[in-house]
């Protein structure tokens, strides 16, 4: 069981490191999608079937497309998807910031008393999950939905405003 | 495969279980699960591989008959060996990879597409005791695996370093994303009324007959009929079938995102398309047409998997028939149909299903009122939106040709 978790963790880390090291944006994005699928596999390992499939559907199917569309629509040619190498100062500051975050996370994990794992993971049927989400957690679900809708509307307004402005610039 | 079977069932119905026991009955318990899973996977691969081969032949034959020509009739008796001839041709053709292409992604795209479409076949209940993977969130798994195929289409378009392939891939993605929404919304009423995401439980909920003749299939309710039609239209678009075959549009677009593919990789794309079509048809049978249930009580002596196969083949024949009958849509017509017609209709259908659920206790005249209200909830928006969508498109006038 732990060998699976270890393998999964190594796969995720390897994907993340390669995605950061690659110069080609599209390949980095595809590796990022690989990470999302890896997280779905982790949920599956942890017994959260519903969360795993929702993760694959939403991130693998939808968010990945949004990211790919954003990159391809903002770059003019194939050559522009290749990012130039970063200057040494930027690499150093990135390593410093990343190391600090990693240090805080590792310290937090090590200091948290975790209950000893025993037996198989608990099985929560989808029906019980639905009752929980629409019962005690309904308010949280509604707030998340409202925030996402507002973000979507904001995105539409920004895009429409940009287009109207561009139209005026081009008109004689 | 599911475990227990009542001893009163007919021999043919229990045949899959007997076969499984014959294969792994003598193995120790820890090995059984592995052997069971491997046999299931091999069976799905073999059956759907053969179905794919003969479906291509059936398609060419049926298209031929509809266009008043014989279709392939040279390889073997009446052309039955044609799929194998095609297979050998595709295997021996040169696999051309453009010099500027991304070789890894160029190779991965068809493999990923076939893998994702095969994954979807695992959760469909093919018979009373025939389901490879009975997951609690089975329907969600099906659509999660199906949605991932968009990624493979993008990889195919991008990897070839061909701007036409990339543009076509973007068009294909626009189409797939547009029709993903009505596809997902059309099955939500089924899940709402069955109260489960487990495919086998959805089939079980459609069991039984009124007066021993009329089955309790979802398609025979107002919301179910609309859901089924929406699901099939969205399935046509999701599997790139005519009249939504714009992504490849072989007569106009040099095969779209497949431009830089040849040989067996090209064949893999077609294989994935047919697997996807079979999977979506199988899910339509499961969600709306009662799965493996017999249409009448007195026909129950025929094994459940035979009923599933009949329903699946009828839907696949429908796909072929539609391809022969309807002309291809234009890109703007395609997206307009999805966003201005199918999505609103699917959302209204959710309300209809909710009404149907809440009025389940109505009896006598109430039943008539229930049907009338549910039908009105569907027909009025359908007519209103249909008129708005086709406004200004009036009857075509032929100025230069004699009609």
C-alpha cells in the first residue's frame, strides 16, 4: 500500500520538476495535466472515488483545455511557446522562495500528530456525500458557486471590454 | 463480474458466471481477483475489437445500399474479410513522422485516445452478471475517462507542427467542449431520479413492467425521452460523427487534426472513434433504454446480454443511418445548436425531471395531469426555442436551379 503511495509521490515530483525545467510551454502544460491525473490517482488510493473522478473530469477534461487555449491564443507562433532561459538572480530567488515554502510545509507535517493508519480506508458512498454537501455544507457550496459565477462573469466582462476597446482603436 | 446468482436462473443467463468459475475456480483466492480482472479486460478488448472490425464493414455496406451501390464485396464471401484486409493494409503502411514534429507527443496522441476510449467500456453493465467494474460513481468515471480524450485530440493537432492540423484541433476542441455540457446535463435527470451514480443500480431501477408489457425504461417518460434525444445528439458530436464530423471533414479539411498521421496511427484514431461510439451507445442503453432488461415480461427467457447487444446494435445502426442521411453542419450552426438550443433544453429538462419526481404520488386523474404538465414543460420551450433558432432561415429559394 505504502509502495503505491511512494511511487505516486515520486511520479508527481518528477512531473513537477520536469514541467519546471522544460523550456516548451505546451510540454509543461501537458506535464501539469499529468500531475492532475496523479492527484486523482492519489484520491483513488485514499478511497475517495468521487473526488478522484471529479478531479479527472474537471481538471483533466476542462481546466486543461482552458489553460491550453489561453496559451495558444496568446502566442502568435510555435517559436513563442519556447520560453527563454531565466536569469541567474531569478532562478536563485525562485529556489529560495520555493525552499522556504517547502520548509514550512515539511515542518508543519512533521509537527502535526497524525493518527496511526489502521485498516482499509473508509468507504463513503456517493449518496452520503451528496447528502453531506447539500445538508450541513450547503452554505459553503453555495458560496463557492457564487464566487465562481462572479469570477466567470468578471472574465466575460473583461473580455468583452477588451474587444470593444480594440474595435474603437481600429475604427477610422 | 458480479458474484452471486440465484440458482433458479436459466443456464444461459448464468453462463458468464459458470465460465468464470471454470477459468479461476481452481486458483487460490488472492490470485482470483487478478485473473478475473485480466479475463474481463481481455474479453472487452476482444469483443469490441471484433465489433469495431465488423462495424466498419457494416457501415460501408449500409452506406453502399443507401447510395444504391453494393459496397465492399471482393474480400471473402460478400466482403466479410474486408476488415482484415484493411487491418493488414494499415499495419504494413509506412508510418510517416514529420521532421519538425514532436515525436513523443506524435506517438502518444493516438495511444492515449485509444486508452481513454477503452477505459470507458469498463463500467457498462453488459448483462445481469456481466460488468467488468461495478463502481459506486461508475457514471462519473465514464464521463471523466471520456472527457480526457480531448487532451489526445489537442496532442495530435499540436505534435505534427502543422498549422492546419493545429487550427483543426482547436476547432475540434471547441466542438467537444460545446457538446460536453449537454451530454453531461442530459444524464443528470437519470441520476436524480435513480438516486445513484452506480450504472448497475440505474439499470435495476428501470426493471419491471406495467401490465407485464410496458417496461419502466427512462426513455418512456417525458423527461427521459428528451434526455435520450439530447444524449444521442451530443454523442454524435462527441464521437465526431456525421452531421457533426467537422473536425476531420475529409472532403473539405484534409482530415483536420489527423493531417500528419498515416499508417497504423491513423487507424488507431478511427479505432478510438468507433470505441467511443460503442461506449456512448452502451451508456445510452444503460441510462435510458433499460440496460440489459427485456422489453416485455414474456421475453425474459432470452438472456440479458442478448438484449443489451440488440439495443446496442440498433443504436449503432442509427449512427450509420444518420451519417448517410444528414449533411454536415457549418461551424457556427454547430456551436449555435449546442449553446442556444441543447443546453437550455437540457436545463429545462432538469426542472421537468424534478416535477416528475415530486408528482410521483399522483393517482387517477392526477396521472393524466402529471403527463400533461410534463409534456407542456418540454414541448413549449422546444417549439419556442426552435422557432427562435430558425428565424430568418425560411424556405430556401432556388434562383438558378429548377427545384
